[in-house]
């Protein structure tokens, strides 16, 4: 597993063998389709397809759950907010779109080595050389940014659970301060990893 930028799970499935560019393009297409789906029944079909893709990948239930676990409370809050401004089918559709998009992005991460993603992004960003930018550094920045989203979400989940265990789940300070500290520690560890690879300049 790549501890710097991803959660790759080794395997020999068809998804593992697909080129990174094909998977990233497929992810973009699938997310576009999710936006176009308008009914809970259509989203249920999409969920079945996503579940089938996870089964095909062979990454395991634990790895699959780890992709959506960090956004579970966000999904609950989003669902509740949508109920206030829309009807039940609308709330289901909006929430399902977000969860399925996160699951699909997680599947790409689980079945694609970080080096392959970086190489693909670097090729896509190669025109940036025309304006004096380094495509490799841009691709690395984009990859790290995308990876940081689930990492920070997971940190938030752990901090919230720790605050709940102390009986301080209603305290914004008990949540915000440890989360900021944990995020800074993660940033420091990431900076050290980049420096060890000669990417600190």
C-alpha cells in the first residue's frame, strides 16, 4: 500500500488491469451520469452497478466500507437538510449521488497505483509547460489534494467519536481544536515524506 498518497489494494482484477487514464475518464463519465439520474429507482440501479464493480475488483468489504465511512455523517446531515427543502425522493437522490460518487472515486484509488495516477495526470497537464509550469508538480498537487479530502474526513470522524466518548459531542471547541491539530500533524508527516523523496523545494 502507498502510504504517501493512496490506499491501493493489490489485485489482478479487470479493474486493476485497466489503465489509470481509462479509470479516471470512466470516473468522470460515471459522475456525470449520476448527476443526470433523477429518481431513487435509477440511483438504486446505479448503486447496484457500483456494488458489482466493487465485487469485481475483489478489494474486500472492509476496504469498500472505508471509502464511504468518512462521509456517513455528512450524508445523514445532507439528507436531513434536503428533507427540509425538498421531498423524500429528492433527498434520497441528492444524498445517493454524493455517496455513490465518493464510492466510485474510492474504487479508482483502491485499484490504481498512485504512480500510475500521477503519470496520467502529468501527461494530461503537459501543456502547462507552455506557460512555465511543471506538469509533475501540478499532478502531484492535484493528487495530494484529492487524497487529503477523505483523510481529513476520517480525522474528523475519529475526533467526533473521541469527543462523544468524553461526553463533549456538543462542544465545537472539543471538535475543532483536535481536528486542526490532527490535520497539522498529517500535513507535517506528508511534508516529511515529500522531503524524503526530494520534493521539498
